């Protein structure tokens, strides 16, 4: 995982860097929750709003096809990062590119504040949506980038 300020994101981006940065820089403040294409199925964004929850209510997941770039727009979200040796809870869901895991202890939990991003790579178990402090409601976007572009 990479955690940094959004102003440094372009250093870590592969192909379609300009399209990704254009989406971020031109995104309206009142953008609706939903999915937005950036470069077809290879790069797209999901905008979402939700309440963070206690760790024990959050799911541990990983992806095989996409790299996640999770950016908080408002609020703060904890994202736990786990050892890759976790026990899968379910089979890999190819349609949704996700596998969920049995509970475990994170190696660490990153605080993703507004203006920061967490870049999470395929097969890296992580637990988003974790409550850390302050307001529980967050607004964020996740850019999904096909791992083949790296």
C-alpha cells in the first residue's frame, strides 16, 4: 500500500495518467454517488458516501484484477492492511473482483484523511470503512485501475 497526499498521486500512476488526473481535478464538489468511466473498463471511478463502522463490523477484502486508489473527500476513514496469509471466507467473485476473508488482526491501520489517498494493490487484503475518530460519515472516490496497466 502507498499512502500519500493526493498532490503526489501522479508520480505513482501508470498509463492514462492525464485522464485520471483530469477526472480528479475536474470532479464537481457535488458529484453524485455512482460509477464514472475514465478509460473504459481499464480505468474507472466509483464515488460513494457512507458511515464508517467499528472494525468488527467491516469486511476484509482483496482484489485480483484492479489496483484501488481510495481517496477521501470529506471525513476520515481507517483502512486496515493485513498479511496475505488470511483465510478466505468465500470463493473469489470474478464478476465483482473481490474475495472476502475471515477476521484477523491488521498489520496496521492507515488514516485516510481528506486530501490523501491509499493505493492498494491486487491480493493485498484490506479493510476499508473503519471508524477512527470524529464524524462517522465520509465521502470518497475509488479509482480502479487494471493491474495490466502497471
